[in-house]
């Protein structure tokens, strides 16, 4: 019999050559070893494939295993012929180069039909997906420190393929005549970071990820606020340089503007400007491909350089504010009160809306270099309909 097995058939047969197993155990091993990273075996197809292998005489039933008080599960074992065919097919799979047909190549071939900004967005999503998959494979491998050497080799091969694609993607996004500009949240989300309206309007805010650090006190005088902002920028720029310089990253990005969430159990402290009682979470937006592991590495690197203990408190925060009232305020931060009074006193009520989240500000100007009357700040308030 020729060893003409599909990849899925050979994978299952190999697991049964290792030792007899039932269907649920096969599913567990496939998941544990991350096999779905390199072959397609759905849980519902396992029994179909077992039937095909049995009909070819490559496996046979080998008794039954108890199923925790339920119906016993049928165990299968490889036959002598199954072991022979498995060995031949595995040898051929190792030695021969098989063509692959990645869908990304089809997409690149049709790139002229796609708007440049949509190409950038698609490449950003691919970079994020690659980073997530790399992190998953590394975590799965780390959870099996005593796995057999051939299993370790599979993890290593998978990671080398993924990181090679990351390196290609980084080069493609930054080189040649069609160089992809660094990711810039102000460009990608113009409605949120470059609004024109100086009167309240409604926007839909998608899910975003941020670097975040929490604190309390007057942002003009509290040492904790200054340390928090310094810590955010230290980690953000460390991430930027690491991402730009690493072949296995998603590429370069522009560090976003400082943002802040502001709240207090007593809303009156904002209208009275009792800033010592203000609670805040300061933010800097992140590109979609930045992972928790990358942030942890950046924290360690930044902390070694800056010696600012607040760096260790910087965390990743995901926000999905959804429908929000938003306005561009031009002027001093202390002159925001009339706009906020209008929002809560008339604008929301006239539209049957109420606040549903934390007051959010985006600081588009550098207060060290901009006159107070020219400061540009986005004011945003997540909202929802009034209940019955």
C-alpha cells in the first residue's frame, strides 16, 4: 500500500502509532500541542478520519476506555501496516518540498484594486494577528517544558515560519516606492483625533488599546501626575523603538497624543475646579499589534533607564466607548466648563441620552509650547439612551 495519506490522516495515524487513544484524547493532544497551527483537523472530522484509516486497515479498535460514568469511548491502535505506512509517509513529508498557496499572495496580486489606506489597515490587522499567534505558540510551548524533542521541533518550526513572515511584513511596510507610512492613530482615526466640530456632535468610537496609568490629584501640581506622564512616554517610546528595530514586530508607529479619563464620586469637584480631588487614568494609544509581552519587555527596559517606579504600574487597557458625544475645545483647559455644562444641562437631555462612561480628553497640543488660548483638546463622553 502506498503511503498516500492526507496531512490530517497522517497526523492522526502518527498519534495512534505513539500509543492507542480514543477520539476525545486525540482532540486533547491536538489542542495541547498546537497542531491546528499547521494542519486542519476539526473535532467533528476526527471520527470521520478514524473511519477512513480503519477501512484501510491502518488502525483497529483496541478496547474501550471509561468516560467518567458515561458511555465507554472506543480506543484505536495502529496496526503493523499502519506503522509501516506512517513511517513511509512521514519520511516523504520530511524530505519533500510541497507547494503551499497562501491567500496573502492572492491579496497582494490584487492590491492595485485596493485603496492605499485600506492596504495599510489590512497590513496592520495581519501584523496584529501574527503577533497574537506568535504569543500563543510561545505560550503553548512554554506550558510543555518536558515535551519530546520532536514536539519541540514542531513548535520551533512553527515559530520560525511566523517570525519570518513578521520580518517580511515589516520590510514590506517600510521599504520601496510603495513604502507604508508608520502607523499613526491620528491618521487612522481622524474623526476621533482631528475633529472639526466646536459644538457637540455624536461619534462611534471603536475598540482601542492603550498604555494606562492611574492616579489622583491636581494635574498642574501633583508630583504623581508628572511621574505618571513621564512613565507613559518612557514605555511608549521604548515600544516604538523596539517595534521599529525588530524584524519580528509589526513595524514603526507614531507615539500618540496624551489622553486622560477623569472622574470623581462627587462630580461637583470638576465644576468647582477642586483639582486635588480629581481621579485620572492617563493614556497613550497603542497600535493593534502590540502585545502584553511586548509591553512587559518595554516596562523592564524603560525602568532600567529611567528609575521612575511608576513605570512598573503602566498597564494595557482596552476601551470600547461606542456611541459618544464629542467636541473640539480650543482654549485653556480651565475654560472647558461652559461646554461641559451645556453637555449635561441641555445637549444630552434633548436627545434622550445619558452618560454611560468616563469623561475622556485627548490633548492635541503641547501645553509647554502652545499658548493657553490656542490649546486644542478633544472632549468626549460615552453616552446611551435613557432607560424606560
